[in-house]
C-alpha cells in the first residue's frame, strides 16, 4: 500500500477535522453545510447508477484495490465528497476553504494516480460536489438574511 492509497482516504479525515472545528464556531450552519456533503454523495450515487461506467482498474493494473463490479466509476464519490466539503468549508471560513480546496484537488488527483478513476470522473465529481454545496450555502445565507431583523435608522430630530 502506497502513500497515495492512504492519502486518498486521509484527506477525507482532514475534512472531518475541519468540520468539527467549524461546528464549534458556526454550530447549526456548519452542521447543515456538512449535511450538504451527504446530499451531494446521494446525488452522485444516483448518477453512478444511471451512467454505469466501468473503472479503469478493470482493464489496467492499479496501485489500489479495484472495487468490485457494480461499484461504478463516474463520478468519483471521493471527489464529490472532497468538492462538496471544500465548498462547504470555504462558505464558512475562507482561509480554511483554500486549504480544503487544495486537499480536494489532491484527493481527486490521487484517485486517478492510483488507477481507480479516469480524469473525467474526478473532475465531474469535484464540480458536482462543489455545485451542490454552493447551492446549499446560498440557501443558508438567504435564509439567514431573511431571519435578520430590519434595521431602522430614525432621522435625528432637531
């Protein structure tokens, strides 16, 4: 087992640590942003079932264990989770978001490097995950703005 194989899953652990820290700061917004990652995963499973693309490790050697038949390639679930996590984290904390974005790209690239995904699988996964999380972030921001009390500035009497 190479560092690429271990790193593929370790990056997901980095996202868990980031979300845990953000939950302490943002509470419900961070939990809902994390739930968006789960929504992105479910959507990716539906797309996988519809597309049913075989993995490259079925026809070529790979560094990682090739998942069993029926575990389709497009889109990459790791990349969907990474893209969704990076966007959710970025929506809550810009500096951590940039770190998460680098981690997401690294996770996606590692899936290609170990031979279990094609490049288009991971690019589509990153984009799908980021899009779903972005929509949820926009909805959360909109809901927050709607719930804020209006500010009334009274003119000075004088």
